[in-house]
């Protein structure tokens, strides 16, 4: 059994779509960071996306007994394409039906020059499968993004993308799932703030 502890990066305070743009995280809530660090297993491998908001969050959560893995570009947030950096109201004005369908019918619908939910799920699941094989029976702390974490909630719960998106994933929260082999998963906690 491999246990995944998904941690969403620290807040960016952006008021716009943030996908592959490399914006920093605010890591000043040291009390929350300390509680999350204490909640996570003492011995684990730790991995993050290669975006700075995840890398620096992983840095502050890493303990001496953790083994840091190379950053994983395929654990990046969904690529919002031309919407990245745009405010939500500007996206709705530019692409009214597409932006509505993007959230209400997630799956194969893509942001312009971006990727779909299913494409994100495919690339993230490939990393998860590879790390499950390489670190069977371990605790894996993965510091990533809202959409990335929800793709694995969807996978573990075996629900639709729309149902998965109903879950809240706060910054620096922990979502814990266990992999038992093949496509057998248990979800222990979603959006836990110690």
C-alpha cells in the first residue's frame, strides 16, 4: 500500500487564472505550515511540480528524514492557455459559452491554446503510476495544485470530473489517498487543515 499525501501549494493571492505561469506562494502562515509539517509522516519521499509556488512550499515542509525527488513538470496545474493571467470575468466575456462549459462539463473541453481536464488527468496519472511503481509501500508527499489534486481525487473515488470538482482544496491543505495496486484506491481525507 502506497500512501499519497497531496498538499496544495501556498496561496498566490492572484485574482486571475493561474496555470503554468510561475508565480510565488505566500508562505508567511508559519503556524499552519508547522501544523501541516507535524501532520505529515516523518519518513517519506517528497515531490513537487516544477513551478515555484510548489517548489518553495515543498521546501518549507521537507523534514530531515524526507527524501526529495526531482521536480515533476507533469505535476503542474492545468494549462489554461490564453486564459492564464486573465480575470474570471474577462474570460467569461471573451469566451462566454466555452468558459461555462469548461467548468460545468469538464472532460475534453480545452481552454484556448490550453489543455482539457482529461489531458491533465492523463499526464498527472502517468506520474502517479510511475512513482507508485518506484516507491511501493512508501509515503509520498506531493506538493502540487488544485486541479492536479482533484484529478487524483476523481481517480480514487471513481467519480466524474464534475463530481471531483465539487471538492474544496484549500492552500496548504492535505488530501490523503492510498493505492492498493491496480486501480484500487482509498480516500482518507480531502482538504484536511490540521
